[in-house]
C-alpha cells in the first residue's frame, strides 16, 4: 500500500463529528486552506454548485445566540425535505449513533429532559469558534445536493488534516428561513447544511465515542 493510501485511510478514520469545542480562537488561514482543498472535489460538468457563507469568531457567537433564541419558539422549516422515514439498517445505525451519544453524556433511556438538553447544544453550535453555511442552487435539485455533499466531506477532511474539529449540521437546515435571512441567501438557492468548526475539546464526553462502519459485505454488491 502506498504512503498516500495509508495517509488517506488514516485521515478518514481519525475524523469524527466534534460536539464540543474549546474556546481557543481558530486561525482563518486554516479554514481557507481546507476550503481551497475542497474546491478540487469532482462535480457534475465541473459546475461547482456550492456556495459558502463563512463566519469568524464574533459572527459565530452572534449567530449561535440568535439561532438558540429562534429555536425556542419556532417550528421545523427546511428548503430540502428531510427523510420521510428511517427504515431497515439505516434506522438501526441512526439509533445506535444516538444512543452512543446519550450514553456518553450520561443521558439514560427515557430521560426526555436530558436528551432535549443535549439536542439544544446543536442550537448553540456546540460552542464552535467558526461556522460555515453551505447552500446549493434550487435548479440543480438532487444533483447539486450530491455535488455539495462531496464538497462538505472534503471540507471536513481538510479541517481534520489541519488539527481542527468540525461537525456537519442538519439542524441548521431545519430552520432554513432563519438562516436565509441571517446570511442573506439568494432566493434561487437552498440552505443545505452547516459546519461548526473549532479546536476539539477531547476531554468532553460527547467526543469520547466513535461510530462503527458497515462491512463491505453489507454495502457492496459485486457482479
């Protein structure tokens, strides 16, 4: 195996969804470098449909407070429909991931207040020091979403490679009108997701567990 393959595999295995950050400031140059690397992912006809609205420390703190306040009295509203249902192995993996998180932070089954308290950390952006909102053109539909997903993955890996923690956030998409207004997103674009960024607090229990991955036999069908 080449050194490049070893390094790439190690980077993929090292990355995880960081759900608590230290208060240390983040060097914008590191984020710009990760974004620059992500620009090299493939996209349909090289359309590069993603658009990034990036926040530094001050803007991120202001957004986190406004986001939290908004979610206390608002319902769900997303530009892109959320899944109609979670079924089969996808449902099982989702549940396993959720309970791994709750167990790590000491929330027992049936503790609705505890699970709600952990959920509210989403609305505080987990204490991140930087944040990026990703949008996609409405006209491209699923194809734009697919390309933007590749960009988000590369961005997350680029941040990991530079020693930064990050988590992609669907909760942001759940309040699309709020995010649209805050960032002045053009009407011809959909709010897709957010990425919270910072120096990972590796001592926080929410960052102690790791999710498992399905074997190739479960997801690959060779012919």
